[in-house]
C-alpha cells in the first residue's frame, strides 16, 4: 500500500465512521434512547422499559463483536478495553463521578450531543464544559491527579481482561470465548424479551439499532481501517483512530478531541479522527430527525441554579469519563461488548453514581 492509498483509505474510514454516528444520532433521537433516563425510570417509577433497551443494545453489541472475531473480520485483542492491566479503582471512581454528573447535566455525553441536534443550548454549554474538563483530565491538571492517585491502584490479568478470553485460557478449550460471549448475550436477550410490554417496534429499534451501530464501528475501525503493513513503518496500523487501536463509539474523550481540533484547526498536525467525526455525526443525525419531524426547538436554562447544576454535572462527566476510560456508551456499550472486567466495573460505578445523584435530587425537592 502506498501513502496515497493510505490517505484515501483514511478518508473512507472517516466517512464510514461519520455515517455510523449519524445513524446512532437518528436512532437515539427517534427512540429516546438514554442510559440516564433508563436508570431514572427504574429508580423513580419502577419502569424497566428503557433499561431493557440498553440491555438489548449490549446483547447485540456482544454478539456482533464476538461474531466479527469468530469469522476473522477483526482481532478481538486489539482494543484497549481488554488490556491486561485492570485499573479497577479508576473505573469505579471515574464511573461514579460520571454517573453523578450525568444526572445533574440531564444526560450523558451521547444524550448531550443528541439534545444539541434538537436545539438545546443547555446541551451546548454541557458539551463545552464537559469537553474542557475531559481535556484537562487527559493532559492537564486533573490528569496529573488521576495518574498519581487512582490509576496507580490496579492488578494484571495475563492475556487480557476480557472475561470470555480469561475463561477460554482457564479451560484451554478452543472457541470457549465465543461460546461464553454467546451465552451471556442470550441470557440478556431472554431477560429483555420476557417483558410483553417491551416487545414493541420502537423499543426493539432502540436496542438493535444502537447495538448495531457499535458493531458497525468495530468493523469500520477494526476491519476496514486495518492495514497489516504501513508503507513507512512496516507495522500493522488501524487507520483514523486516535488510540492507534480499533475503537467503537465513545463520547467523553472525543468531545475533548473535537474542541482541540476546532481551536487548533490551522495546526496541520491536528488531523480528523473517527472520534471527532463521530461527535459531529451524532449531532447531525439527531438534527435531521428533529427537523424532519418538526420536533426541533430551542431550549435554554430556566434559572441561575439550573445553569450551575448543569455546569457542575458536565465537569464531573468530563473528569469521570476520562478516569473511567469511557462513558455510558464507551464503557457501557462498546466496552461491555468485549465483556471487559474494567468495563463491568465502570458501569457499576456509573449506576451507583447515578442512583446517588437521583436520591440527592429527591432530597433537594423534599427539602424545598
């Protein structure tokens, strides 16, 4: 492959990632898919419908990821979610911060982008604050704090922290990882469809559509964008991703990358990546649906307190999402599709943080 061909492939990968994220934004706006809303529905109303949407998306993503790996379309080990080092404290603490923040900010990172596409100026402020806080946690003052505290607490799982892979190594049986992943996904599907109330077209579209977007992004970055031998370094590379590994959808660090790219656009070293175009794609997909259905409307803050609460929530999401190495989509869907132990811990932290924030909000209401 020549450098010209490599550049052309990079463009194709970016366009494909953009298209997938547009579909994600359209489906999320169409179905009201929202992890924070799902947790809120369970805690406040005992309604499990939107949580079943999310679990269905996880099951589809698991089947897709391990299906692609089983057929040789991707190398399941070439992602950072299943790295041998399990930063369990970072996952739990970062997840809790993110979960608490997303309740205060009226939604997680992906929901913020979806709401921006539908005309929410509140979401635009959340995006800006979250992106800046995330960038500070990647390279700034909170990054130093993170690296010198929670990131130090970890343990190693030789061969990777993906639970099916660990089981396969323990049993030493070929194909055990795929079988284990399928069993987990089938268990989730059985739980999801046990509810007769859930079996409606909109709910199924939400879970299958969002899960399929995660799988599609794995294919785009892990298969379409894989180059066995770079023409200059002669090393295998994944074209267009910021980490150099294959990636699926995630939105905390990409918000930081998007702001960095916009601010330093004239710096030729700042290249578009799949992470940046995915941010734009989700907003555009949501915008197209909102305009087509005439549901687009401008939304602003109702009070100074409303503004302050959203800013605090956005900052917590930025710091927490980077610390946990992902958000409700990054760890909650893309990470869980690999059945990474780190992702499981991050999701536990997110749920605990969100429940705590919902209880806190209820306490404020009762006090007033």
